[in-house]
C-alpha cells in the first residue's frame, strides 16, 4: 500500500510544481504529495485536480497535504496531515474509510496519540532541512528506528533524506523515503528519483 518513494512538491524550487511532480513520477515515485502552505484553496484545488489526472497514467497517486476539504472535493486517494492539522480520528470520520490517511510524527511522545484510522506515519525530520524551516528537532536515524519499532504502522522517513539514507531507513524497518529537495533541486529530477528508487531496492 505504501510506495517506497514519496515525493513532496517544493513551491520554492526553480522548476514548476507540475514539472517536479511528473519528473518524480517518471523516475518511480509512487506518491506525489502536493504541499504548498500559501497557495489559496481554489488554486490549490485546481492544481491538485490537474496533477491527479496527469499522474495516473504514470502509475503514481496524488497525496494532498493538510487540506482535508480539498482532498474530499477532488476524491484524492491519499491525505497527509501534521500534528497541528486537527484530530486524526475526526478527520478519518470526515474522509470516510477508503482514503489513505497519513500522520506526521516528530517524536516518541506523539506515538501515544495516534488513533485507529491512521494508515501510515511520516517520521522526522531525520535531519534539519531548509525545505521546512519550522520543523521539529531532528530525530536522526536512531530516533527513526526507535519510533518505527514501537509502531505497527508503515513509517516513511522524512527530513533532509537522500539516497544515502536508504539502507539505514530500510534496516530500521522503514517503509520508504519521503523526499523534497533531493528531487526538486536536482539537475535531472527524473534521474534523481530513479537513483533513490534503485538505492532503496538494493539496500
């Protein structure tokens, strides 16, 4: 259910978001998460609809970041929420049983508040990262391994992740890698995604 590579779009990268998303999908990213904290809802929804249609032929699914109403409105397959985006149990009730729901977890203490209905966790940040300036303190690979070991849910590693992290995440029981700049800032985004996938498969 959880693909080994999730790409998260980068609104501040040189390449347009749609170009990033299609390049990542062409390189093997099974999920493309649309994240933009400043784009107004109507523009975000229009972009999400466009992306969902373009990603499908490439075998990739669209993940909506935070915006529950838009995920519902467009029938997105996956929704990812953070710790400040509302009660995950209530959000699960809103979206129904079929949409995949992911939750960001930043430390071991937050594990106790993960309700039934969450399908996977995004654990991190592993490292400090410029793509999310307000991130929580980095947990490193040790923190990832400890949290993943305590949860029965699939766990994606996020926060400054590159292909070099694949082996450590996989050996810690991780389900995959969630990356931003390793793809969005790469000279060849498709090649970067392909390299990440190969690193995971051979780890």
